[in-house]
């Protein structure tokens, strides 16, 4: 089998196409969540935290004080931007919450699988042969 035909077989499988669609939709969904967080939630949150901008929360590891994160980065100081980490956690929680509700809603619209009556198990050839051998041995004794 040539490499090209193997690649055609691989790319035409449903899982690869589903994954590609998922990545594209996930990318667009990420932009929506970023906008929701930056433009809606963070301003409301900053009202409750007296105008604190989490993006500007950091500390410099060199012991110096810098007014802004950009000033510290321009000075080539090693900084821990814990504010960006807080934002990432908030983004994650929002995405997890929205995905939870999307899955919950999707499960509500799923049709339950039709109930099937249990069927008697079909005996395998080995089981049939063993039963015949058992019956012959019983008949001899």
C-alpha cells in the first residue's frame, strides 16, 4: 500500500474529520469566551474588587518595583504574572461551565435507544460439541 493511499484512508476516516471540525469550532468558541471574559465578566469583577485589573498583577523576581507589567518586561526583569494565571483560571471555569450546559442540553435532546427484548444466547459450536460429548458420556454410565 503506497503512502498516498494510506494517507487517503487515514484522512477519510470519520474521527479525523470530526476532530478537525471540533478544533475549528473550539477555536471560534475560545474567541467568544475570551470576549465574554475580557469585555463582560472582568469589568463587572473589577467593580467588586475596586477596579483591580488582574492582567497587571505581577511581582518581579529581582526585588525591584515596577509600576506596570510592561515596564517590568521592558526592563527585562523576570516576573511572575499571577494575574494572567488568574485570568486563565477564570477562562477555564467559564469554558467548563458553558460546556457543561451544552452537554446537558444536548443530552436532553438525545433520543433514548429503543429497548430491545433480551434474546436467548446463541450456543457456539464448541458449546454444542461439548454438550453432545457430555450427553454421550452420560448415556454410557
